[in-house]
C-alpha cells in the first residue's frame, strides 16, 4: 500500500514556470542567447489606490554554448524550473538562422520529452528577443498571440504558412532537403509584429525570404492554399476610377503537380482548380455567360503569371521548396538516384506546363455590375 500511494514523484506548482514562447539569438561572443517568455498567473496586483493589472508575460534572458546550458541557467535568474509542455512558438533570429545549422538549434526541442511536436517555429527579422517585448492585442501572452497570427494568417490570408516542428523535421530530412518556415517582421512603426512571407531553408540554413505574392504562389503550388483573396486588373475602365483592381474570394482550391522525366530533362505539369465568389467589382460587368468566361480567364491569366514568377525565383536560387525531388523519389527510387547528384542544376533547367481553371460561383449579394 505504501508503494501505491502515488506521492513519490509529486511536484508543486510553485516549482515551475510555464513557458509560452522562446526566442533564440546569437550573442557577440558567438554564444546562444535564449530569451524565455513565461506565463504570469497573477491577474492583479493590489495597491493603495485599488488594483492594477500586472503583465501576463515575463522574459528571462540566459546564454550558453548550448541550448540546454542556457535552459538550466534559468532557475538562477527566475527561481523556477522551465516547463515546456505549453510552449506556443519558437522564434529564431534571422542572423542565427543564416549562420548556424537550424537542426542544431532545434535539436533540444525535438529531443526532450516536454516540448510538443506541434509547437510553431518562426524566423524573425532582426533580433528574436525584440519580438517578446511587444504587447499582445487580445491574447494573454505574446506567445499565444503569435501562434494565432500564424495559424489564422495561413488559413484566411494565405500570406504565410503554418508548419509545426515535427513537419519541419520531416521536410529537412526529405530528398529535396528544403523547407519553409513562417517569417515574422515588424510594422513600419516598429510597435507591432506581422506574420507574413516565408523563410526558405535549404540544407540547414536560411537562404531566401519570399515576398507575400510569391508566398501565395508557393502555397498554391504545394496545395496548401486554403482561403484567400485574389486581386486582378479590371476588364474595363470607369471614368475617374482611382483603383483599377477587383477581387475574388477563394472558397475552394485544388492543386496537382506531376513531374515527368525524359532522359535528363524534367517537365512538371501543374494543374490548378479555383472556385470563388466575387469580392469586389469596380469596372467589370458580368451580364452574360460570355462576360463571366472572359472574367474567369482574366483571373486565370493573373494566377498563372504569379506562379511563373515564383517558379522563376525557385529556379534561379536552385530551391526545390515545392518538393519536385520528393515526388520523383517516391515514384521511382532508381531514377531519383540517377538524378540526385546534379539535382540542383536539373531543377534550375526544369520546364513547367501550367494550367489554371477558375470558376466564379456567384456574385455575392449583388448583381454582376459595380455598385458604384
């Protein structure tokens, strides 16, 4: 009965600090600088004049030659042991991501039993520590705020991706040896953070940052585009028109990539199906079936141009971030072994046959003419 009492491994709540986010940078002495963002459970602090809300996040900075050394120094400054079960995001400074192996940086978080594989990594513009000093809008901690910004930004705007730690580990072990990580940067005022764009990792280091339009095209190519807004030029023009762009809300998206190998030549067939509803009309008038068909072709041409622009960047940088090598590896291992030694060059010379089909489902609550 004494052995089944269940008290042998008890831990009190005041022994731990619950981590919400962590920022990793490189110091001037080439050490790892760790800034750990803890949740502060105290809601209010009593004062003589009443009560005053206290900060829900506490930042503790430590450093060391390894991540683990910096973590074990936390109790010397905070008085509590870090608990990693509820961590939301991992912020990696851009300078560190460009100069050090990202796999080494994230090794502790994938090896230890406490951090979850669903935690979201992000690459920051400038120092990662600075982003933990920003106050959250509506969430209680900035770690939770960034998690929501990444996941909902990928879901509704398609200007960033949503990749958990375990999926990043799989990508970095894939034959193409390339992956994407969401990118976070500051607003022009410097007081707010924005999660948009994508940082491309090749091998083990950051090599390129995709702009927002190219990020949308990338998500289309890898079939991760869930919902978003497509902007395109008007078919016609109106007198005194200030803005000549219209928009389509994407409600259904499907992409299919089919690489083919003929000798040493690689051709990739890209087929994309888009269904959506009219978001805004400024110049176009959809009064007949022919008008709608021309309207759909205009959108399809715009999407195709974006895809071709993004592909040209991937080919120029020799970044197989869309995973063509992975598909060839899964389809024919012997063929891939023949192509792998010179895959960067073969990918840069690959050709793409892009076909985009757009279907306008309806014009919303209004008729197919501009409200104005």
